[in-house]
C-alpha cells in the first residue's frame, strides 16, 4: 500500500486529495492546523492518519518528521498555502503581511521537503508535488496585482526546481503543478473547475511522472507552463 502525505487538508484541494487517495486504497497522512474542527476530513473513511500541523511552525515540522521516522512516503503533496490579499493592487498591498505569506507558501514547503527527505528516499514512488498557480508564472503575469501571492508562488516554483536538483541523486521527482481555477475558498465560487476535477487531473499527472519531468512546472493536463 503506497503512502501519501498531504498538507492543508481541512478544506479545498487538500481535502479532496485525501478523499481520492483514500478512496483508491492509499494510506493517507493528512495535516491541518485544527483537526478537531475539520469535520469533513475526519468523516472520510479509509486508512487516514491526521496530524495537527501549522506548516509555518518549523519545530513542529521536525517533530512530525521524527514521529514518522521509518515510514516511507511515496508522494508528498505540498498543498497548504494562503492568499490574504487576492487581486490587491500595489497601492493596496499589505507589506506587513508579506513575510508571513512567504513563510507559509515558500519556506514551509522547503522545510517540509527537507524534513521528510529520508521518508521519500525510502519509498518506491518518490514524488514531491508543489501545488502552484498560474499567478506564479512571471511570463504570464499580464496585469500585476496580488503581489504577495504571485511572489510566493514564483518562490515555490524556485524551491521545487532546487529540490529537483538536490534530490536527483536519490531519484526523487519534484514538480510544481497548476490545478487550474478551482471552486475552493481561494479560487472562489465562480471558478470553472470543481475540486474533484482538479485533483483527479493532477493525480493522473502525478501517477505518470518520470524522472525526466523533475523540476518542471506543469498544468493539470501535463502541459509545461512558462516560468
């Protein structure tokens, strides 16, 4: 039975990743900040182990990695993220919030990948997935705005490429995946894609990854996205 570790599982894409992987018989290690409030998550059947984790608490990340030492993790889904100022202009930007966004969206994925490197190396599949966004593409930024989120997702993409280079000797595949505009709290109710569609498509891409894909920024349909 393969094992997947997913961050940010109380709602949205993270919750749906748990639902689908569990439904397919995977062992799921799910994290969220407040498991006692995550009623949808705790109601999902299957072999699911829920850990309380604030990804920005790096001591807690290390503690969880130690607790799970000896547990091979086949797929690590770095899903947890925040977008506190969606569509804000430069003049509207809350500069005081910027460091926290970078800590959650950029530094935390790097820390988690580092802490769980031995668990990945001990597995059969060996995949790290960063849930990114078109907002992180410098090439596709045609209107500015949303500086906190855009810079953090561009930073996540750089982290993923760095992980791909450093972990190549252990044959660990690391990619950034774009889920597309999805009807989540972050994506909004008018987004064209459901969480079920987005996660199903991303899982298909994840399942077909090859070592030569490592370090890529790809869409939910497997197409390369410009940096």
